C-alpha cells in the first residue's frame, strides 16, 4: 500500500471514528449536519479506494475530522463518551449503508472503477462535501 493511500485511509477512519461516537449518542442520530458529513466522508473514501485517478485531499479530510470532533463536543459529548463509541459497529454499518445507497443512486457499480471515477468527478465539480475531500490526480 502506498504511503499516501495509508495516510488517506487513516484520515477517513479518523473522520468516521471521531464523529461516529457523537452520532450514536442520544438524538445525535437525527443530527443532519453530523449525518451528512459522516456519509460524505464514507462516500469520499469509497470513491478514492475504487477510482485510481482520484485521491484524498489529506488536509481537507483532517480539517473535517477536527471540525466534527469539535461539533460533537459542543453537543455535550465528553472525550470519554466519544472514545467509548469509536468502534460502534451498528452506527458505522448504518453510515456505510447510506453511503453505498447514495453511490449506487449516482451510478457507481461495485467492480467498475470508471463508474466510481465518474461519480467522484461529479462530486468534485458540484463542490459537494464529498467532492471537497477529493482531488483528481
């Protein structure tokens, strides 16, 4: 695995791991801001993994991870509560499912790298949250 791929994977994981715990807390599951960013991070991660011509914008991913962490704290979640939920499989499964459904709606097909590239280029062009985390190589 290339160092940039490893770093990209770590940053997307940090984005999800930082925010997922807050998302699982109480009514946070209904928080649109948090939900949208979690899904966007997963969408960007899937695109950059599947499309060889799109990479992760490392600084943008790191910034979003930190912003989500601050947001979770502002919602009353302690660092201990956030840490407690870092590995919440049900929450991750839900976010992954929403992201996968979105990608399918946009035309991405498992095993078809170009379909992910097309979605990635569209996300970048539309300046979506996912697109802001991606860059064409």
